[in-house]
C-alpha cells in the first residue's frame, strides 16, 4: 500500500476475532488499510494496540501521531460469543416465578436443534438440550403473580425472596438475574425483588450484581426474555472491563472520543450501554450496514447484500433504504428477544467440503467447511476432503501463488489429485469437468437462495441492485447472478474488508423496544386508551435512549428520535415494523396513518389479497430509535481514467470455463484505474479477493472504485 | 468420505467424545469400514478369544466357536447357546407383575397397571447385568428381538463371505 502520511486516519474499526484482531483505518479520503495482530483474550487492549500499530505502518504513522486525529472507533468482536459458547461466563443465580424453576432444563423444543441442517432437524437422535447457563441449584422460585393484564393476583412472598437472595450470596454468585412472569406489563414485583436484594447485598457487604428483566428487556415472551437477561449477565456484561481497558489505552494515546460497539440493530452504542447483549453478534451485520450506507451515498434504495466467506453465504435485503429487523433471533442455540438485522445464512462458502454420497454418488456441498484452512490445496491445512476453493484453484480462477497476497501458497496438484480421486474418478468424469460441475452446482444453489429471498418478499430482481462482498463473493458473483436481471451488480474493490468498512459506516444509534399489546378495531372506537398506551411507552423508551446517550455526554437536542411500532392483525402471528411520522398519537388521523402504513407494508410483504382489516389491529411493540451525528468514511472518489486498462500490467493464464480452456487476462486490482472497463474472460486479483469476469461479461470500474458487472 | 481412527471410535463407544464430535459423526456418512472397525474394538474389549461375528445387543455378541457354531455370548463370557434360539430362554428373568414391584422403579401411579402390563427384566446368569427389558401384556410370549442373517450380511454387504 502507498505512503499517505499527509492524510490523517479518521475512523478506526476493530474486529477482534478468536485468533486474529484486525483493525481497519479509514482516512479522510475514504482510503483504508488493515492491520493485523494475534488476539489476546486475556487483555484485548494489547492485541488491539499491536494491530493498530501494524495498520499504521502502512501509512508510516505512529500511534501518538494517529490516535489523536481519530474521530471515532468502533469495536466488534467474538469475545462475548465465545464466552457463551464455551460456557465461561459469570457464576450467576436466578430468581423466577415459583413453578418455573426448571425453565432452563426444559427450555423450548426448538433450542434442542437450532442451527441444524434440515436432515438433522428430522433426526431426533441428534437433538440435545443445552447446558443451562445457571445450574438448577442456583435457581429459586418465589411465589407471587402478576397476570397478563398487569394486575396483581398473588402478592409477592417477600420472605421467599429474602431466603433466595441469602442462599445465592452464600453460594458466592457474581450476579443475580430476576425474571418474573409478565413483568414487562407491570414491573412492581421485580422492583420489589430488586429492593430487597439490594438491601441484603448491602447488609452482607457483598458486591453481587443485579440484572432485572423489566429494566433490561421489557418485552413479552418470558422464556426468550429470560434467555436474553441471562446472556446479558453471563456473557455480555463481563466484556465491559475489556472495553474500559481499550478506552483507557486510547485515552493515554491522546484519543478524544470514546469507543463504541457495533450492535445487532445496525447502529453503534456506547460501551456503557445497558443492553450489551445485542453486541454479541456483529460479524455479518457490518456488511449490510455498509451496503445501506453505499446505497444512500450513491442514491439508490433497493439492494440485495450477498457475502461469501469461507463457511457461509449471507444474504440480506435493503428495501426503500432500510434493512428489516427481526425481534426474536436465535443466537448460539438460544431464543432471544432483541432486535437483529434480518440476515439469512446458508452453510455454503468457499471452504465448504464437497463429497459424493456413498449410496447415490450425488455431489454434496457442505454443510461443514474447512473455513480459514482453505482446502486440500493448502498443504499446511492437514485437510483431505475437497473444498470449493480447491475447485477454483484447479479451474484457474484462483491464483495459487497469490492467495491472501501470497501469504498462503496453494498447491494446484494436490487439489487436482484430490478431486480426481474423490469426485471425478468415481463419477467417471474428467477432473476439470467435475470441478466445473461442482462450481456450477454451488452457484446454482446460491442463485436459488438469492432469487427465493427476493421473490419471497414479493419483489423482483429488476427492482434491485446486488452487492457482492466477502473474500469469496466476487469469485462467484457472475455465476450466482446469471440470468437474474438485477438493475446493477456492484463489487466494491474493498470487498474483502467490506464488513469492517460497514461497521465504520454505522450510525451512533440506540434502539429501545417495549412490548405494549394495544389493540384497535377501527376509528369509531375510542382511541384514547390505544393512544395513551403507546404514547406512554414511547415516553418511557425515549427517556431510556436519552439516559443512554447521556452516559456519553450527548444531549437530547443532538439526537434525532424516530418513533416506530410493530403492528399485526389481531390473531395473526407476524408483526411488521413501521415508522410513525410524528412523536405522539393525538388524533384519529394519526391512528389512520398507522393503519395505512401497516396495510401498505403488509401488502408488500405478503400480498394485497392477504390483508385482513376485519380482524382489527394490534400494536405489539413500541420502539424508539435515537441517532446522533458521527463521522463516517467518505466514499473514495478518483478522477476517471481511460476506458481501456494499461496493458503493461496485463498478464494471462488459462482458465477452464464451460467445457473449454480460455485465455484469461489477469490484472492486479491496484493497477486498474477508475473509468477502465475489462471484458471477460478477465480475472482481477487483490490480496484478499479475486474478481472473476467470465466470457460474455464486462466490468466497469467507477470513480468510487466500485466495479459494475454486466453481461456484454 | 470421513474416516475415523480406531481411537476415536473407541472413545465414541465409551461415551467419551464431546457432543459436537458425536453430532458430526451422526450427521455424516459412515466410514466404509466402520463395521469392521467397531468389530475390532469389540473384540479387544472382551476377555475371551472366540471370534465376534456381530454385536448383538448391549453386552451381547454373536461369536463363532472353534467348531464353527454360532452362539450368543455375554461380554462376561457366559454363553446363551445357538443364535437361532432366543437367548432370553437361557437368561434369568425378573417379572414385575405387582404394584409393589413396579413401584420400586416408578413413582406411585406413574408406572403401568399390572393387570394390563408386566415388565420383564432379563439378566445375565454369568455377571448379573440387566440385558434387556420387555414391557408386554401378561402372558405374552417371550419376544425374540433379532434373528440376523449373518451369512448374507457378510457376503452381500461386506463382500467378505464367511467360511462355513
Ligand atoms: Zn454376563
């Protein structure tokens, strides 16, 4: 990379994985470099500084020079998720409504097979219960009952609360979680438990933490709420110390901003935020946020986001400039209740294993994969099963000497022999024929996923642009979009780092949800109770958001608030999220707006004829989002050069395509200039990705260094 | 095709593999020679030398005696006789046919009604291990669980016919 020491870095995105910590630095011109260092889970700030230093080397900058110039730093990482998966979280106690003490052992049936392949879902022998985050002996039931309308049916047995808290403190728990039935409607009992617990903790001089469900996640569905509170206390909250260390290091180096964390709703939040569990998964979210930002900057609204990594193919839709949010995601085999960008993940990536079924000799791709180990062609991988990467190497699409910028040397012959022995010979095929067959099967599979997601939502490819990123996206994009008439197909030249780039594009945004269950049949009804239920929820949520921003010194007048609702027909199960254009429901006209917006969204998502206004409407959830200004990367803009690339950089190699050997032009991505158009068969290589432009296609590089792929 | 080494399969048999590994094995196709490997593991785990032809049930095997006869044998060494005979006829049996006996293993009213169902427990006379349990109506004939066609299996499935 080039020396840009006159240009200061402005945005820093940290991606702390289990093995490597990446830092992505973006400068004022939108250019970026990636630093890498070995992860250090004990003290993440060490890995972070090493990685940052590595990145700054590319620009010949020192930490002391660069850090004070930064305007924002965004963290995403896998530490919380690993803590959860490895069951290495806090020692917790749990207080629930009496009768529900076996919640975690019984769980919900669905949790015994979450994340399984279809065939495993059918094979009950593979189903298994999760190890509870809190063992049964540290779960106490207390009597008392609030009904679903929020009225007290049985008063809280406070003596049982006292007894439970004392016992839990005797057991030396680090934290106590409290999750009582219907506390989202009426939190009085939980508040009482909190007061009693605080009193006892004080008396006994303990430092036990308290996690109260109605304070953290005031939402319906007590089991999912319980899971969410537990995950918060068990795995997410313990990361605060790491964040403090990173923040402290940054301050020492002269930073004048605080670290923010990428959250599942697509915004970034402070490390002091109440609901940290929603930062548990941030990996695939970055790309969708980045695509949304790109769409906004480039002035279009509908985008299909496609990301191919080593293990999976991730797909998300942006429609009208907005991604969709689902409110009951599952993460690490837990049903949770928090907002997560809707991303469909298919277990098919470039590292996916390829095998023949022993009985029918059918080619099977995945669902398991070699991931970062690439494939048999990687001599140090220790792998013996063919992967998609191996096929790409044999067919000439991937350059064995320039994979990951030459850091990993791939052995074409190893791949050839493995494909021959495992696939081609048993099928009586030529090796190249077999490899190409596998790739086209793989791409067909992805194409089916793309088209079914778009059509399934009631849209057509003609209305969408498709963005392809991730290390493997650009290799296969022509294949998995073939025959689908997308308005445009975009491949950012920074495709491999697009997810991290996306994190840097995220708004500084809080989102707060509360279950409300407000019903209205029509406008002849008295709208006051309906309006008041929602308005008071919005007021409460707005206060929460203000409170969260206040932790970072952001004042309410610096925040743009949006009022949203999730609405469904009474008796149906799927709610739809809509934006309310005001900040309060005052008149019947406001109610009409809600109904109209819901009907419109519903008709789009399902079908016009499925609309059922006669059922009446139910608002399930009130939502407030608050956004404040934060610096985002500029799109790089370079002057347009000639239409033809400089041939002095052009190399050639043979590739196998549609049953023939073709002479392909090969370019290094850095050597192509904005304005250049290349025609297939062309291969464009960069250290972290390869862009394949097959025969019959062309790719134009625009001023923002984004390729546009189209049939010739 | 996955291949698992003998040690992994030994651990599988002993229940020592982590669930993720077991799940991976459950979900993928079996190694071509899994049967022979499991047979080898069974053979090394028993204290006697008769050749095991087939794992038959928990603790039980069909073995080939030096005279080529095939008998059902417990891992303790107790022999139940010819594989074509129901081994249960040579086992000890404990029949739970009263409320008291049923309540020894079930909480009250959670077990069966002895007028409608008995629980028969078959026990090895050699080592006393519980080999099989039947839940059947009173008077029901002893169930013959499994009559394997060993010759066809070896010949057509394993492609290794047994010499007779
Ligand atoms: Zn025995």
